[in-house]
C-alpha cells in the first residue's frame, strides 16, 4: 500500500529542479529544469496530433534510446510549426543544457508550451538555462510554476511505497488547462522516481497508466501539438529491479497510477474558465473499451458541459453523447443519476425518464464537484472519465491568448 506525501518532481532521491523568468513571458516564470544525479531509465508518451512540435520530435528519439539525465522546459512558446529552425533550436537547447550539467545532448529532454508558429528566442533560452543550473535544488515548486501557461495553479503529486524493504518514491509535476482532450491533450507531465526498473517495463507501465488517467480527461476537445508525458527512473532507491507481473510491479503500479491520476484530475479541475469538476462513471458495460468510450464521449460533449455550466439536469444530452460514441450498449437498459455533496437524484431508469424535483437537481448541480453515473446493466466493466463545464470565461481566455 502506498502513502501519499507532499511533494513533486524532486521528492524522489537524486533529483533537483529550478524555475526562473527568462523573458519569454512578460513577468512570470517561464523556464524550468529537472536533473537526475545519475543517468535514468526513461519512458515517454506523446501527442497523437500529426502536427508535432519540434521538441516532441526530439524527445521521441531520446525515449527510444532509453536513458536520459535532464529535462528543460519553456512556457510562452510552443516551438511548433517552426520548420527546420524549430528542430535545430530544440537540439541547441539540449546541447546548451548538456554542456552545463556535464552530459550528452542525447540525454536531455526538451519540452515547450505556449503560442504555436513563433520561433524560439534562443538568446533568452540560453540565458534561462544559464540561470537555472546554479539554482537547481531539492525544491521543485518553482519548476512546477514555471511550466504553467493559462493554468491558475501549479500541479504536483507524490507518493512513497515499500518494495521489498526499500522505500521507493514517485513524484511529478504537470501543466494543462486548455486544449485538453482524450488521447493525449495539451498537457506536459514530468514524472520522476528513484525506482530501479527496465526501459521496456517502464514504457509499458506508462502506456497502460496514461490510458486510465491522462487519456480519460477532457476540457475542450482540442488535442495539442506538444503533449508529452516523460518519466525518469534513476534506480537510487536501491531496490531490486521491478519486473512486470510481480507483486513489486503491482505495488509500484498502484502508486504510479495515483501520481498520474492526481495530476490528470488537477488539470481538469483547472480547465480554462471552469467552475465545475465532473466525474463520469460508466458501470456494468459490456467491455472496458465500451465503458471508456462512453465515459469519454459524455465528458467531451460541449452540450453536456454547457448544461453543467447552467446547473441544468439535462440528462438527454448525456444519453445522446453515449449514443453517438460508437460504443456497444442498449439505451433501453440505462440508468442515470447525478450526485454531489448536496445529495443524489435519479433521472432515468431502464432508459425511461423518472419524475424528479428540478429544484433538488439544481441544488445538487450548483456544487463545484458533480458525479454522473450511467449503469448499462449489460456486463461487469466500468470506467471513469473527468471533465469540467464550459463557461464564458473559456471563450474570453482563448480569444485573448496571444495578446
């Protein structure tokens, strides 16, 4: 059983981080760095968008190599759709950092987030890295702040677990608020652990865990050019190497899933302009795949999101979204209910409407956190997805994004 601790990307042994203002933004911190004291086994999952930012292309090569030592991140500029120059700038960023920390550029990840189609200001990037290196420490909070764009708060999580007598720690930080959608969305997540684990095992674990965490959230239906989830595992906890299928793997997976799941939900809670956090549970579906597709469809629906903004128990929009999802289910068997800290209310039973108090429903849906449950009554599979409402502020934030 894992234990939740306060912390983030520097909680595990052997990691240091820093965040600074390099001038890419007007005043806020805009560059961060994470460094492992020793070379780390690495894994990564990236955007499914065919338009991939230069740093994503660079990072995919590092993930294939299987080892890394550092991560350099800038916010304020995505370095996406910047052609050959963008690729060269990503490589140069890695090279600058590598020289300062004493490693090869092929072991330095580079991540960017911000406006698309604008070349990086490389003098500022170089200056930022030179400022970051002397400030590297065990406090990761400033790094978590520096990777934010439209985020209203930084996002960190950490947990520890005993694996065969060795205390193993997993920590992480993430950014994301808009352009969030299943199958990797506009988010950056950086996970560090002192566990000893092989590259193939870590990559498999990351891929499986992303499916149930970052791929089960949606803010606005947009998938970015820069999405990246990168893991470093430096082995400094001293545990025997974690092998797939063992109890040690299962225990580690539980803690790992907690960290990624917490970061995913924090991203959703901070959805641009959002006022409500929505959890969509699908239970008793025919298969896990069907359950996931159904849950994703509901939290991705703009009409469903708008209904929650208005605290309107418009359950027809939920059934409609389930219906066009492509999942296999029988609408005539579905039960639907809403719940929050103010209680719960059933609106559909066996696919047919139930009489309910609109006043009570309004009271339930005015709360900041709302749970929707759809019982398919067809199987034993379930899935949970997380989303938020769609508000006037979302349009305002994105209408002013470049100004």
